[in-house]
C-alpha cells in the first residue's frame, strides 16, 4: 500500500472506533487485516502504529488543534500527530494526503495554516491541563489526581506506554528455568518478572503462537498483575474452587497449576464464546481439573442450588469482575475514550450483584477473592467496603500475610488490599481483595 492509502485506512479505523458499538481496537485491527488481504504485514503494522499513536496522544492532539484553529476530527488528529513526528517533513505529510484514489483528500488551506502554527512546537506544552498532558478525557482528571496526587502525570505517562508481553510458566509442564531455556532455543529472549515467581517478560514483542514452547503449553500469555491476582487466591491441591467470571480461563489455568491438577475448578461465565476458548487453553496446558459452566447471569439457578447444598461450599471463589478495564489502558487506549460515568455506575451495580451472589458459594473458612483490572475506587475499595458491611460473616484477609507466605519479593503494599499500577509495579492496573468467611 502507498503511504496515503495507509493514512486513509488509519483515519477510517479511528472513525470506526468512535461508533457506539465498542469494538476494541485490537479486534478492529485484526478484523481489518482479515478483510483486506491485499495489505501485507508491514502495511498492517504501519496502520496500527498510526491508530495507537493517535489514541495514545488524543487529548494533546486536540489541545493543539484547538489552539491552532483546526477542527477536531480523526483526520486532523492524524495530521497533527504526523506534524509532531521528527521524520515527517511537509513533503511527506502532503504525500500522505495526496487526494488520489484510496487516499485522503488533499490538505485544505486551513489545515496548512494549522501546520504552520505548530512549527517549532513540542507535543507537550507547559500550559496544557493535566487531562491533556496525561491524555485522558477531561472528566477523568479529578479522579486520576485523587488517585495519584502529585505523581499523576508520571502515572498517566506510564499508562500511555506500550505494555510488555508477559508469560506465565505452566508449572504443570515446566519450571521457570526450563521454560527460559526452551524459549531461548527458539530465539525468544525473556527475563524473569520482578514480582511473580512464575512470570517471564519478553525482551521484545514477538509472535509466540507458532512456537513449540507455546504449542506444547509450557507458557501462557498473561500479564504479571493477572498472575499475581490468581496466585493470591492461594489455591491448594485438592481444593474446590469456582472461577466465577473466568472469561477465556487465564486465572483458572494459573490456579489449576497451583493445585498441581488435584481438586476441582468450576469455571463459569455468561459468555459461551469465551468458555470455548478457555476449554482449548485447558487442553493445551494439560489441565484436566476444570469444568466449564455457562451462567445465564450472576443469579443463575445453579448458584442457588449449590449454595443450598449441605456438603460445604467451595474453598475459594475467585471473582474477576467485569470492569472498566482502566488498568489495561496501555493495551487498550481506546477504552479510556469510551468509558463514561454512566458506564461506571452500571458496572458498579453489576459488580456488587456478582459479589453478593458468588459469596453464597464460599464455605466457612473459605475465601472470596475479588479482582478487577480497574484502578477506580468505586469498582474496588468501595465494592469491598460495601460487601463487608452487608456481609458480617466475612472479614478481610490482609494481602501482606498471603504475600509473605507465597512470594520471595517484599509485599508491594501495607494496605489490606492490593492495587497494582504500571508506574510502581510494571504491571497492568489490578485490584485484589481477599475476604474470608468466618468458621
Ligand atoms: C475481566 S473478564 C474475566 C477475565 C478472566 N478471568 C481472565 O483471567 O482471563 C470478566 C468476565 O466476566 C464475564 N461476565 C460479565 N457479566 C457476568 C455475570 N453477570 N456473571 C458472570 N460473569 C460475567 C464476562 O463475560 C468476562 O468474561
């Protein structure tokens, strides 16, 4: 594809992301690649760089557009993003807007004036408000400042970096050192992760799905934060466990390995498609203690039936709740432009309802582990506080206690719950609370 065709494709994709059906950017790009087979891997990668580039810098690009008198559109955003790249002199920008077939219209006089206004400027400007400097929507500025205080800009910058690729070693099939060697033999260089004792971090982004190590189930792709959340469930061989919102099974896989394939995990979700993907992953990993269950909702009749059983409930119920995904902005920068205050309110209600229902499955002395990949208080601490107020038979089990028993690294928090973030921990944003039912 010529440069202008790539530019047009990127603008079209950015416009598509503004539509209300919430297709995540990674899926949109993958679908586009499948539907446009004429595009080679270099084309796809160049288009993705432009799309992510604009999504990660959107608030700053809009700030400059307003200041320089441009209109706010994805075409203008990409144009200004080009302008701030050192490798894009005016001739190259014009080449990307050449007005031919399969290319964006030629630059207007107004657009050219905007570009002249930006001559000699840097994307970051001292007069930008926090929301612009940190590339978040205005309504999130107060929330993020409350969370991160005077380090808010640094935190937002960390949320704007590309996330590393982390792997979890499947201890049913390998040790960390053996997995490092097996990957090295396939020219994949990894380093041990800092916090998770079973994690590896790729030195550089590389396709993994074709490698023997991956196909043989020695490793699974899983963010280090997600690994820690699963490990903090502290499952033991022989336990009975429910993974209440199991999705494609990431945490079930980690728990099954911790349980040495002994015991039973019931992996539930309302999405059949995700459960199907989970089943394939269990097979590859050699996990045979997991059975899947499709729920109609968090109030599914199965829960009522199980909760009423006399044979004691489950030792562990892990709730990896549906959430805003604000902890994963490094991977999904589109998400922050889509989440609204109303979404947060609706999600909070759903989370409370899921917690309330799933708690009924926990046996006396058993634990309810509440996890989100969100950084927002209303989805995290506030949920736990509300739950404990309504459920006096549960108490908070301090994270530091479990951490000290399981991990060689020092516990990153002295609070009773754990909140991870990219700047301090190098992981996605995650929240974990462990609540125990009194005997
Ligand atoms: C954060 S994702 C889970 C990710 C998964 N645990 C993992 O580690 O890969 C949340 C999941 O909750 C599921 N979900 C949404 N509403 C639900 C409900 N009412 N009851 C149970 N699961 C629900 C979604 O389908 C989604 O798979």
